[in-house]
C-alpha cells in the first residue's frame, strides 16, 4: 500500500467521474482511492453520512455497477462506512416501521426517546452491537470486501458504539483485513490495542503542525489575545466551560436519560471533565484498563459515580455503556465545535484531535511519536488535511508561521485595527478571527469569507449561535469583512506583511508534506491538495477541484519541466516521494531511525536506505550525522556524505531533502 487519495463523492463527482481520474492518480503514485460513504443516502445528501439504506450502493453515485466498474479502472478502494447511525426520514424503511425502528435503532418505544448522532435529530443511532443489526448494516459492505471491490474500510465515529473493540473484532472475523478508525486521540492518549491498521491520522497532523510552531511566540500571542478580547484563561478552562455548557444544554436530554439510570448528581460535569473522548470499560466482561481509571481520576469523578463507572458497584451496565457513548459528543461539540472558535491565540493549533495548550513540540518529541507509530500501527494513515479539518494544511501552515514573528504580528494587528476603525468594526473577537482567517486563506472571495465567518461565530456561541441567531451582529461582521478586503489602506499594509508570512508558511507546508510522505504509516492526499490549497472548514474544503490544472501540471513535471511555483513544488514532492515508496517498499516497511541534525532539523532513515531531511528552523550551521553515497529523489543530485554533512548542502534550493542510498 503506497498512498491513498481521499475523494468526496457527489452527484457531480460520482463513480464514473472518479474513474476518469484514475490515470492521473496512478501517474501521481496513488495506490488506493479513499472514498466517502457510498451507500444509499437520503435524497440530496452532499456527504453520504446520512445513509438510509445500507443494503445497496448509492443510486445517485452510479449504483453497485458503477462502484464495481470504478474498481476495475485500476486502483484499489478504501471505503468510508457509517456503522453508528442512519438518517431518519420516510426514505428509511426501518425507521418508518415501528417494530423495525425498535429492533434496529437505539430507540425507546415507551417515550420516543432515541440516541442521536451528536446533536443532529435526524440521524439516529443504530444498535450495531446486535448481531442481526450488524448483519443488516454490513451485509453489502462485506460482500464488496469478499468480492475484492473494496480493499479496506474507514470506520466513522467508533466512539459512538456500545462496544468499539468488539465491533472491530467482528469486522476482522468477517474477513476485513484493513480497517482504519476515525478515533480522536487527545495528547498524550494512545490508541487501544484494537484489530485495526491505525487511525485516520489526526495525531500525526497535529504533531507535524506543532513541530513548526515556534514556542517562543506563546507568551506574546497569549498576551495579544488578552489585550484584544480580554480572554486570558488557559485553554483547558475555556474548553471545560464549553463542554459543561454543551452537557447542560445541547445534550440535556441525554444527561436526563442517564439520570433515570442512576440518580446521582454531577453526571453532566463528569461528562464534560473527561480529558479524553471516552473510556472503554466493558461492564459485560468486567474488563477495565489503567487508562480508564486514569481518565476517571483526571476528571475528578469520585464517590458513587466513580464506583459505578469503574465497576466497583455492579448492576449498572446500561448506565456505564450509555455514559461512554455520551461523552464523545459532549467533548466534540464542546472542544472542536465551540472552544476552538473561542480561543484565538493561534488558530493553527485549533485542529481536530489537537490541544491548543501544547504550543509546539521538539524534534525529539516528533521522533518519539514517529517511533511509536512505527512500532504499534505502522500502516496508520498520515494526513495534513481531511474533509473534517478546520483548515487545509497550507492554510494552517501560514497561521503557524505567526508564532515565529509574534512581535511583528502584534504591531500589524494593532495597526490594522486603527486602519479599519472607520469601517464599523465588530467586537475584537470577530475582528481578530477575521485577521487570522485572511492570513490563512488570502486571496479569498467575499462569499467564501462571509460563509466561514458566519459558521465560526455561530460555533463559538458567544454573540450568536445556530440555535439563537443574532442576525444583526452577523451582518455587521460580514459587512466589515466585505469592506476590509476592498479597503486599499488596509491592503497596502496587509499584503506586504502577508508576503513574508506566505514564504515561511510555504516552507513549513513543504516540510510537513515530506514528513507525511516518509514517516511510518500510509500517506493520504486530500482531493486537490497536491497543488496549493487554502481551504477553510467544510463546506469550503469540499469545493469542486480543477482537475484539468492538476493533470496539466503533472504532465509538465513528468515531461521534465522544473517546478515553477509552490503548487508545482508540492506536486513534484508527492510524485517523487510516492515513486520512491513504490520502488523501495522494503525501506518504507523497515525501521525508523532518527538522525541527529540538531534541534532545528528533523532527519531520519527508513530501512537504512532512504534519508528524509526537513528544516524546521535555524538550519544554517546544522550538520547531519550521516554518511555514504546518496542520490536525491527530487533533483537527481548525487552526494558523497561523511559524518557531519552540512544540512544546507543537503537541502539545496528547497527546505526539504529526500535521498536514497546509492
């Protein structure tokens, strides 16, 4: 398995359209198509996660015949599946039939209560732990696996299941050899010993991004946020407040259900305080791990509730199970969909699975994380962008670069506030969010910018929200944003500063890209991300891709042209690294050996035969402890190295180097 390419299927980008992309993707070096959910979803679905009939492949995408024809086009397929929930509507025959509803869904016919997916009322959770329901939901998918149409599965939201480990064992027993789980790990949490290839890669994304965040900027950026918005609390407090709010409002009905099972105070606070998404206690088997005990203790849960959750007091199996199914949505909605939009210190850190309190990591820390990946899950996915990330890798890298120029950034922000004072500015929170967003995504159209700001402000839930909209406030923010991006005095000051940020951001983005392509695991490319991609949170990151531009750029590079801009450099890096992975599979399946090159350089060997070098910062006098004769996979240079090779000489014109032993 060389690399995956994630595609978001739509009626316009269906199986037939994807089949036309296969020659291009094969030339790029991709081995596996990584498809969004492809079973029958509700009419008009834009993402496929609202399945209404799991027994058949989506008609609008081309049906089962279209999916099988796509596999015959020449690339293997990894399919995203949704075992936790289905869409509820008249299109779902199991939902409309009262007896089937009680059999298939986690539904109580006595009061009409049912377990939702997060806070979405029209997505109802499935009783997939029941063998008959498992068979109903998976029969078609397992048939596609047995027939060789699908080579592996990506499992959406396993934390919503009553028994994630048991579910994954059942998949393995059914013959699914390759499974990746969308499991969000909060640092320093580790993936449990499940029968999977690994996660979908958010922990790598956050490690790679943090590597390029200069910790020296932490204090200054924290002070700037406090000066502008008055927010000076550590992120942990901001997040806990948001989680408590979610537990007591959005998920009040779920908490009330738990209270009917155990009439103990503090359940909402306990759900909010867990430092991880959930525990994995098994009341049916009595299994409990140290990580579960540590999470309960860290949350400050004590007394009878702790005794019940840790199985010291038995007889509360349903309470324990439902508590563990409820804490993930409380955490996700509280942290990712609220606190990440409230804390603005450095938005590059506010990413799925990330911890904004962790301001940068060292080269040694990155090596340690990679070594653990190599040992435990060497075929886990490696990503820098997904359909769920808050920003694309290139946009995130730009914001991350601000940490290394915190003083200059502060001066500019204060100057821009003065310049923009005549444009009816909104509150400082919205304006500071706007400034960082422009750094990330410029040039950006007014429509895209307004749509993002509307979503971000509603997610923050400070002045407006999805439930209680303040349309006058939202319109003021949008009006200010429209005026600002056409305001020449602002642009005259903004654009020169942006040029410096873009240069640093692109160096960081190329470094993160090479790390993704060479670290232990399977690299994934999100659709369109092989050229420069400055996308924001969905639906912005699901915009149509200009495939003609990408085909043309790849043809030019393969025809011998040198890279002519940042996008073509990214493309070259991907094509050459994947070609090397295909040609030297033993090296990338082999060991991971850090190479000492100082605190500002990440360098490592794969299988002793491939050398990756990435400049993080302060590389001028750095030397890498490596020797031998090497050839660059990027430009063909040959180098005779002795111990103490100059890092600048290795890098040449780029901030990265990829070499193979001659």
